[in-house]
C-alpha cells in the first residue's frame, strides 16, 4: 500500500511539475512571437477583400437578373401590379422571395469586407455608395449618383444601394414600392412583414447600377496595393464607428418594432452587420499583428485580445437576438456604449502602435 | 527503510516544485481587462440570464484583482487601491441584490480607481527612469475620442520610448507623459459627463450611474492639478460636487442630479488640467481668429437678405462657427485670467453666433441677415483683440494649415455630392490660404516643395493629377482621393519644414534665388526695350531706367510698409499682383507696337521734306513726352511687379530667419541680377545692329508672352478668369519660368499676345516697306506718261533703316 501511494504521489508531482504556471496569454504568446514573421501579411487582406468582392459581384448579378425578370413581367401587365399579382401570383412571389434571399446573401458579402473598404482611403468612396451614404438631405454624407429608370424617372442622390434595394424589396420606403396595390403576396387577405411589391422600374435601375458598382469595386480592389498604413488606418477609422451602428440597431425594427425610425436593416439585423464588420477587422488585425509585435509584443497582444473580445461580444448579442431575445432601447444604449468604449480603446492602442512603427495614419 | 523512502519522497517533491516554472506575471492591462470585462459580463448576464451567473462573473473579477496590479497600486496609489476594493465589494452586493444600477455604478467606480492607480504608477516609473515599467503601465489608460483634428495622443508613448533609448531625461519625459494623460482624462471626463446627461434624458439610469461614477473617478486623477490651480478649498468643493453627482445618479434622483451637475459645471469652468504650451495657445488663438473671421464670409455667400440661397455655404459657416467655439473653449481659462468680463461676453457672443448660423442650416427663410452676422462677428473680434496677449495676435502657419485642411475637406464633400462649382470654389479658397499663408515662408525654405503643393492644387505634381484638372473633369471622389492624399503628405512636409529651424546658409541661398529669379524677368524686359536706344536715341533709355529705379524704390517702401501692413497686403496680394501685371502688359503692348512702328516709321516720314523738321520737332516735343511717360511707366511696372511679390516672400522669411540672413541673400541675388544686366547690355552693344534688332524683337515677344501667361494664371487664382484645363502634360517649372500653364485661357492669351507681336511686325513691314513699294511700282508704271514731273521719292534701302534718329538728314 505505501509503495502504491508513493508511486501515485510521484505521479502527481510529475504531473504538477509538467503543467507549469498559470495559463497566461502573455507567456505563451511571447514564446510564439519570437518565431512569428515580423511582417504584415497584406496579401491575405487583399485576398480576403477580393474573395468578398467576387461574392458581392455574383449576388448583385443575381439580383439584377431577377430584377430584370420582374420588370419584364410587370411590363407585360403594363405595370398594373394588382393585375400582375392576381394573374401571376406564383411567379411574382418566387421572384420577390429570391431577390430578398439574394439581398440577404449580398449583405454579409459586403459587410465582412466593409472594414477594409471603408477604412482604406483609396476604396472608401465605395462604402459611401454601397452602404454608408445618405440621401441628398445630408449633403456632406450623401451619395453622388442619380438613379435613372427605364421609364425616364430620376432619383437624385437617393441614398446608398443597400438602403435602396432593401427598402424596395421589403416595402419599407413608400417611394420605392408599387402604387395602388396591397402586396398580399400569399393571398391570405393580410399583408405581413416581408410581403412587398417593389416598383419594378425603380428596382431594375437600382439593381443594374448596384451590379455595375460592385464590378467597379472588384476592379479597384484588384488594382489596390495594400500597405501597412492602409491596414492600420482601416482599423483606427472603422473600429470606433460602433456607436453609430448600435444607434442604427436601436432605431431599427429589431428593437423599436413598428415604431422603428430606421427603414433599413429589416432583412438583416444591424447586429449581423456589426459582427461581420468586426470579423473583417479581426482578420485585418491578425495579418498586421506580427508587424505590431515587432515593435511591442505586449501591445500586439492587448489589441488582438481587445478586438477579438469586441467581436465575440457583438457575435453573442447577434446570436441571442437570433434566438429570440428581445432587447430594449435601454439595453441597446448600454450595450452600444460599452462597445463604443472598447472600440475607442482599440483605436487608441493602434494609434500608439502606428507611432512606434513610424507609420503615418491617413485621413 | 520507511525513513529512507520518506527522505527520497521529500527530496523528489522538493525538486519537482523547484523545477516547476513560476506562474507567469499578469501584465497590468491584462488584469484590468479581465476585471473590467468580467464586471461587464455580469451586467450583461443581469440582462440576458440571471443574477447567479452574474455573481460568478463578479467573483472572477475580484479574484483577478491581485498580483502586480494590486501590489503596485498599494505602493504608489493606496487611495486608488482602497477605492478599487470598495468598488468590487459593492459589485458583489449589487448582484446579490439583482441591482443593475448599483452594479453599473460599481463598475464606473472601479474603472476610475484603476485608471487613477495606473496614472500614479506610470508617472512614478517614468520619474524613476524605469521605461520598461512605464511602458507596461501606459497600456492601462484611456484615450481621447478620435475626431478629424484630434487623434488619440501619442506623446506619452513617444516620451517613454525616448526614455528607453536614453534620448530624454526622466523629468522631461514625466512632463510629457503627465500632459498627455491629463489631457486625455479631462477629455474623457467631459465625455463621461455628456454620457451621463444623455443617459438620464433617455431614462437609462444604469448607464447614467456608471458614467457619473466614472466621471467622479476621472476627476480624482485631475484633482492634484486642480488644487495647484484653484487651491485646496476649491478642490474639496469640486470633489464634493462629483460625489453628489454620483450619489444622485445611483439614487436615480433627477432633481439632485441636475443640481449637482450645475455645481460640477461651475467647478470645471475654465479649468484646463494640461495647459497648453505658449505655442499651442498661440495656435489655438489664431485658429479662433481665423475661423471666426470666416463665419460672415461664408454666411454672406449663402444668404440673400433673410433667405438661404446656398446651403453649402451655410454648412461652411456652421463648421467655422463650431471650430471657433472649440478653440475658444481651450483658451477660455487663460482669457478669463486676463479679463473675466470680456471673456463672458465673448462666450455669449460666440454661442449666439453659432446658434444663428445653425438656424440658417435648419430653415430656408427668416434667417439672420449677413449684416447682422457681420456685426456680431465684429463685436467678438474687437473683444478678442482687446483681451488677447500680443503673442496671440501674430499669425501662425499652423492655423493656416488647419484652414487648408478644413477647406479641402469641404471640397471633397462637394465633389462627393456632385457640386463641382462649390468644389472649385473651395479649392480656390484652400489655395488662397496657402498662397497668402505658409507659401511665402516656404518659398524661402524649400521652393521645390512649394511647387509640388501648388502643382497638386492646380495641374499636377508627384505623379498625380492636380485638383483643378480633376474638378474640371468632374472626377469622382474616388479619383480625387490619391491627389488629396499626396497633397496632405506635401502639406505635412511643408508644415514640418516650417517648424524646423533652418541653416543660415539655406536661408541666404534661398533668398538670393528668390531675388535673382524675380529680378531676371525685370532685367529681360528692360534689356529688350532699351536695346534699340543707341546713338542719339540713347537718352531715351533714361526714362526706362528712371522708371526701373522708381520701381526699386517703391519695392523698398513696400518692404518697410510690410513690417506693419503685411496682413493687409497679403490679403490683397494676388489681386494687386494681377493688376500690376495687367498694367505692365498694357504698357508693353503699347511700347511693342510703338517699337516696331518707330523703327520703321521714322525712315518713311523722311520723304516728307517740308513737314519733316516740324514733325521731328513735334516728335521730340510731343511724342517724346508721351514716350517718356510710357517708358518710365514700363520700367516702373516691370520692376515693381516682381518687387512686390519678392518683398512679401522675403518679409515672411525674415520673420523666421532674421533680418541679417535675409539681407545677405537679397544682396547676393541683386548682385547676380546686376551682373546679368551688365552682361546683357554689353552684349547688346557688341551685336551687329540688325542682329541686335532681331534679338531685341524676339526678347520683347518672349517677355510679353511669359508675362501674359503668368498674369492670366494670377487672375485665375483671384477668380477673375475661368479655368478650362487642357489635356496636356506640362511640367510645373514651365509655368514658373515660362508662364506656360495647361489651360485654354493662359495658352489662348499667350497665342493672342504672340499674334499681336508678330502682327505688329508685319504691320510695320506693310507700312514701311510693302506699301511704299507698291506705290513706287505704281508710280513707276505711270512715269512714262508723266515725263518731266518730279520723280517720286526713292524707296528706302533695307538695312539702312534710321534708328534713333541716325538717318535724319
């Protein structure tokens, strides 16, 4: 018995000795950092960008195809949408449903790369056009383009493409939907959320221009030569935009329901956007981390951890909401403020890192 | 046996323990993150799940407060340590009571305490010269919120790095670190207070409680500085006000909160924890002055009576009013020390002005008139002028660069909105800020960089298209971006160049180059005109040279006047330059015309015998007077046109480099110019007459064309002439030296000038040679029918044309 106990004790001691100290990110990462490359992998960032740009091109192409078909169908009925819906309900419903699903696929394709697109000065204008730009009532932030429809109508500086497509497809903006018809797509006598009849003339024009812009973005992304300043600038510029994203979430249907003042973000919660954007930024950071670690390993760890935690925070909220959790406006304020605080800390940290690396952050 | 086994076991155990690596130290920032995030997790769990899960998170947070973090706080900031432990206990009690408000307030207390502790430890490490510890603790801090003009500060990071490298001393580094951190924490204090107010308005008590508690903790960091400035009694009063604010927020007592908030505002009134250096204060003062002056300028462009006509201009006025307010906020404390009553009036005036322009941004009619806005601005300016110390009244380059950036941002916004007219206007404004601000000094330090900045604003440099070209082509914002980035880089280089001290040799050299380059143009004109004045006409050089001398004299007077009038002159500089240029061109055109006719005409009139003497006498009497005035004026304008601009450049250089160095450079430049002038005049005398005429004619033509190109370009800068770019790549030096710029207007004017010169020559040819020749032929053809009549005058021989009266009988 004593011999057995002795052996067991020795085994325990060996086990304890082998375990080492407390699991500390600092110690293990420090060891890893010595073998890590001291250069940023900017190629990976570009690859990520191109992959998402390809997806966006494919989705907008699909959207355009269906919008053309919808327009052709409406044209056959001389744009009498009530008659079209009555006589061709199944095809109309299929087209609308498909376009809505295409939109829901296109959205993350862009949001996941938005951190790069909006944060890199050479590409930032695309973010204005595709996702962030306002309409003409806000001249400083307005989109520059005008939509010209096949029927000859013009919509000057109407807002960004995602806003235009989403509000038309989900019927949350009166200007962009078919007039004089109840969009009771399933014919059950009731119009529920998601049932909408877009203005075909408007929608096809938006879809065409959206696809063309996506192609332009793809082309410019191909031509873009990423550099360290771009990557760090994207992180500094995009990370602290949390408060406006959470504010949009708070004003969206997900929080405010029928009282929503935000007509967008009905197809996908803003939380999804936030998580997607942060996911993109995490990727950007992971690829520049070796560079930062070269100047300050501890700083690299701190920022990497902070950014990942912020992403996980947003992802958790997204998942809770998707599981049915209803947040109040107060919750959104509290959660948004916390996210903003963390984001500003990250921006501050990256600014210090840029200083230590002698990299000038761009405007 | 058993004893031996026990001994072996003990030895083995001891060795194993000794061999096990020590637990890795947790960096302070890591410990803070763990504590802070676990507390927030607890707050989230109270929303998402239940108090049980939240309690687990609080326990984890309490457990994480130990090790180096706690030990350092106990040593350097024991009050912060006590506050942190208190906060953690409160957090635990709060989750036990399922009280989200109390939990949020406890977290605010904890963050304030830990930042306060970190502040103390960081400074202690810096003062002890321990850069490694300081760098580790500097990661546990807050930053200013980034805006367009206020990025998170990097001074502390830089100072600690310099300390590690031995490039600075501990006391110097400590000053910088302290300033950076105090500035950040005061900014954050304002933000926490604003957050608390906003949360209260929305009925979010938990958020208000957290923000108010954090604000109280932030004030504790600033308290020592507060006491230095205001005294112990005021410190106690302010601390008590923050404590009441916190308590009211936790109690969700709106009335008590409002009362405490008013006391907090009063306590913070005019307090700046990290006072500006004299240079920073002067810069902010200049920003205030410049921004304020631009409010009525932009407003006036955007209204007609009480009606808004151009919203874009109103938005600019709003931006400048906001900028003026921000600058005033930073200076208020120092101004109040000088004149509290005037400072109050300025504050009220600025607030009212901002409210008025903002109203114009919200409603299209019934807005204040431009006269009202101007009157208000004038009153504030008068108060500022009376209150500012003298050092704040001197213009600085930094405020100019700020204005350039603001205006370029506006330009980009206009491009983004497809408003190219407004974009062009903004571009010209930005150029004006550069031209009459930093450029004058920059020319003396780095002429090449000046050209690059100008090129990027106009037609291209550094491999990028110029903004004028892009706007004219209606380029998209995306296409404009690369040029904007290059321009930002160039302006940054310019700002750095002007901020550095420059060697004396560089200043002397650059001053000499400026004088020589500008003087060369004047010499060329004078040489061209005076070349033909030889023999009896030699005295006609005199009015030209007198005019040149007067031009020099007026330039010197301008130099003296510029000592006190530089601002006024600079404001009208380009317009004045354009006007003087137009006069010079006008006179040169007249003289050119006269020159060609005079050269050939004199011989033609010799055929009129009866009238010759009288005409010649009349010529000497009448024409000489007109000629003398014209030649004198030409000499004066030729020299003064260059002299005015040179004076302004040299004045700006003198302000930074000193008078002696600039005068040395000026003397050198003048000497070189004089050498070229003498060589030119000597060459004129040596050339055969006919060749000299040809050379002279060509020189006059070249000078005229160059002058026309540069003057039209100047007028484009003042907005008097439109800009229609040509799609041609012309290097920027061609503009500077030859007056060749890639626009239809400049090239067109030069072509017209050349046509005039060449036309004058052919006209003179027609009058002097071809017409008499035709008449002679006609007369010869009619001669056999009119025998016995007096033969017509012989055709003047080419090559023996009377010049300067030599051919007079």
